[in-house]
C-alpha cells in the first residue's frame, strides 16, 4: 500500500456533491487519494470533524490606497493571516490603478508586496481607473493573457469612476482577450446629489451615509450594466448586491439570457442600516458602500442565494482602524462623506456563514462549500486546483469543529483593524486546522506559515468569462449592413 506524505484520517469530507467519511491523502502538496485505510508518514486525526475545501475569498482590499487617498489597515501579511485563521486559503485582492498610474507598474508593485507578506495563496483583479490608450491597448491585454483574468471597474466615486463609454471600452478589451469584468455598480449622480443635500441640511452623522446611497442607485446601475453586457456579449460580475430589487434585476437579466453573475457579502446578510445609528462617530465602524439595508433585504438575498441568482458570498474586506489612521482621519467632527468606507471581514466570512447555513439549518453543508469555495474558484479560473477536495487539486483544506462555539470579540481577530463589526455574536462551528498546499498553516490556535509563503495564482480562461455567442443585432454583420465592430 502506498505511503503518502500526510493523511487526514476519518473526517467527514464535504464537497458540493455530498458528505462522506473518508481519508484524504496528500502527496507533494496536492490531494493524491480519497478512500479508507490510507497510510501516511504523518497523519491528522479528523474523526468527528468536517473536512472542507479551504475558502476562496474573491473580493478583498489589501495593502491598498483607497480612491480617497487613504491606505487601508492591513498588509498582505496581516490580511492573509486573518484569512487563514478564518479557514480561507486563497484570496483575490486588487491591483489598484489610480489616475496617472501605469497598470503594468501597479501589478508589479502589488505582486512584490504580496510575495513578501502573503501566507495564503493569492490572485489579483486588475482595477482600472485610467483607461488610457496605453492601458487599453498594451498593458491590459498583456496582463490578461499573462493570467490576470478579472477586471474591476467603478461606476461611482469621483477619483476612480469610469464614464459609460469607458466602461464599454474596458468590456470590449475583456471580451477580446478573455476576462471577467467585475463592477461596483451604483449611480454616481444620485449618490453625490443625495450626499450634498443631506450635508447642506446638517445631516452629517454616519447613519446618514446609508440614506445617501438610495436603493434605486443600485437598481439603476445594475440595469445599465446588464444592458452593456447584453450589447457587447461580455460576461459581468456585479459586486456586493445589497437590495431585494438589485437581486431581482440580476434574476431578470439572467432570465433573458444575459451572462451576468452576482455576489453578496456578510454585511448585507447580517447587518442593517440601524447598525450605523450610534452615538457620535461610533457608527463609522459599520460604514461600507453600498450600505447595509433592512431585514427584508437580508431575506431576499438569502432567497437569491437559494435560487442561484447570487453565486458567491465574498467578504469585501476593506479594513480601516477606528482612529486617526483610518475612519477618523478627517477628525472628530467629520461628516459621513469624509469617513473611509469599509469593514474587516476576511476572518469572519466563513464562520458567520457556517453558523447560519449549517449550524442553524438555513441551508446545507454542500451549499456552504459551493458558495464559499467551489463557485468562486470556478468563476475566477482557479478551479480545479482550488475550491475542491478532489484528486489532483491543491491540498487546501480546512478542518472544522462543528460543535465549537465562539463569541466574536473586538479583540479576537488576527488582522490589523482593532474592532469586529460582528462582535457579540455567538457562532457554532469553527475551522481549527488549516492546510495550504498540504502544509499546515493554522493549528492549535497558532499561525505556522512564514510571511511570503503564499503563491501567486495565474489563471486560465474560465467558462464564466466566455461570451455566449449571441450577438446584439448592432454587432452582427448579417443585420448591421456588414459593419465589422468586434
């Protein structure tokens, strides 16, 4: 009988297909066999535990300068340390281009930072804020074909937003070279007009941040981007869906055959606008964009997950400390427009979802695995090596104690933020041992991986990134008088 490097013995192995008690054998950092009575030079006894794929968090802001010019709290070392403690073994963060930046240089700089600090594996979304001819015709095509196969665009925020024509330009490059376009889609004019109106009338506290992002600004931008997708036959991912109506737009567009995908985040499933209604500037801790909404929106988003309208739950980890380096950088009398938006979430994403979906019975362990690991790996071109427990896959594995209860605390995370927006919640189920490519990186409550031991994951074209082949009449030479527009 073959003897492997390591065998995880007797755990309940969960995939999107089901749960079965078996051994997982690891050789050379990959899963070599699944079965019974497998033998290894080392072993981890997992009887009574759940053996799950390591999480894939596809929406993280790490060691990044914001559109407002503020550096967030986490380095690649602290952010990925936090991710690992929460059962996540691969993150996709942003190589954030600001106006005047060379996209090529931006990716090189972020790659250097990650290579020095990351303890999980990682990839990058190419954040486009300056779609110059050099960006669109040289850097972006080369970077996509090198394996950076997802792009982030903003439809709001003065310093980073793209105009409609620029969005279409970026989408056309993605279509030609094989990439998924991901969007922060809100109507810029509505947000700016509402924010100015609120502040001019003295409504400046953090709770009014939510009021300044009206529900309809999400609906309108989702509709607009879905029609861009339809026009160009270019797949699109809508980031951080927050409203029932937004989820309904996604459902309708997909029903029409538009190739559009969507994610939501724990803040929209577990928080509401009322969390921002705190004394003084305390509510700033819960400020993110789009803002949390209502309990009825939470239920609509859960329904969208059940129906498959929302395929992924990512953290949108955007960490700022509650001090002068972060949320309070503009001082104690700041209005909501001057406060950094974003919440920490890398470490709590999986435990929050496990508690709700598995421990409380809202869904199934199979759906949890799909939502947090397998689906994002497939969406972004990381599958089959990531997001699954299968022979040939990287041995990225989280061993969960389904009975362990943890009360979240402000001082209980491993990032560099200093507070937890979900503090006080009691969760059942926790990842206790985490492996990355067969190496144990979390065990007995301790990090065992060195900074910089994570690896860059370049990606192939995934099915999600391919056009449908259904041309809009304006792009079909048979109906547009022979014009060659693609």
